[in-house]
C-alpha cells in the first residue's frame, strides 16, 4: 500500500463505523457518530503538526514545553456531507479556519460538478484538511484537491470515513503528494457507484433528506 495512505486500525473508530453503517441508526445518532469519528481520525491525521518549545512557569518551576507551531490550519469540507465532520476537527483545533467546496455527483454519469468554492487566505501557508465521509469513485475528492491546488494550497491532507478501493486508487494516483486517511476500506462499488457495504448516502443520512 502507498506510503501516503493511512487506514485507521483503532478499535474505537471501527466500533463507531459499525454503528454508523447500521440502517437502524437515525439522523441524530448518525450526526453525532460522524463528528466523533472525525475527531478520532483527526487526532491521528494531525500527529505530524510541527511543535516548538516555549518557556512557561509551572507552580513549581520554569520549564520549556512544546506548543503547536507554524501557520494555521484550514478544514475544508466537501459539501454537503463533509460538513458533518467539521465540528469534530474544530474540537481538536478550535482556531482552524473553515473553507467550503460544493460538489455534487451527477446521478447518471457519477461525475462531480462544482457549485461553490470559498477558501480562507492565505491558503498556501496553511495545513489543509479536506474532509468528506465517502470516497467512492474518487471523482469528488480528486476534483476538490485540484481546486485547492489551483487556489495555491500546498500542504493537503484528505480524510474520509469510508473508501472504496477504486476511489482510493484514483485519489492517490491523481494526487500522489497528499496524505490520505481512511476510517475503513470497503469491498467495492456497485453499479450505481455506491460503496458496498458502505452506509448508503452520507448526505441524506446526515441531513435527513432522501
Ligand atoms: C457524496 C459524498 C462525496 C461523493 C463521493 O456526495 O459525500 O462527496 O458523493 O462520491 P465520488 O467519490 O464518486 O465522487 P454527493 O455527491 O452525494 O453530494 P451530497 O454530499 O450533497 O449528498
Ligand atoms: N456517496 C455516498 O454518500 N455514498 C456512497 O456510497 C457513494 C457516494
């Protein structure tokens, strides 16, 4: 497996993904689980954030101790479903800025179409975490990363909860320079480009639409 790909193996993440997949899990619980999984995965995906030593004084003595250094982070959800993951990341890095990329898959061709893009500046100096629960054909993820690069983004990470092998291969081939974090790698896509076993339509399950 490509060195830039990390598949999560933490039992808490696995457990929560199982609950997420269950068709009996309702909208409210589904939203909570997406947020919790995003936070647990974010903890892993941000383990290489640079730190620097600062001098502080404890009640006992002065010491040098690490804090996060460098330029600020940006979380960029792919609309709609990526929105469900944002608060989980903000719980870890409250100072992160939030950009948005609006893409929808054409129901017939399954090709992504852009309808919105707004990114925090200066985007080129930020660590950018793109979030979307589903990586199916990889079209939306790959196009979102293309947009961010066109706007100057350089240090890009992509985080999804469930990926199909087809989407993971496409994203890592189109963008070999980004880090990809996957909660669970599923079996395959079906004829409608849905992930099997997957969890159905992530946007509909988060927002209660159909
Ligand atoms: C879903 C999902 C991804 C995309 C994945 O969004 O949230 O963005 O499909 O599929 P792909 O890898 O084949 O591109 P969808 O287009 O259904 O829009 P929504 O979030 O507004 O429901
Ligand atoms: N988008 C989803 O929400 N689910 C899938 O299985 C594939 C694309």
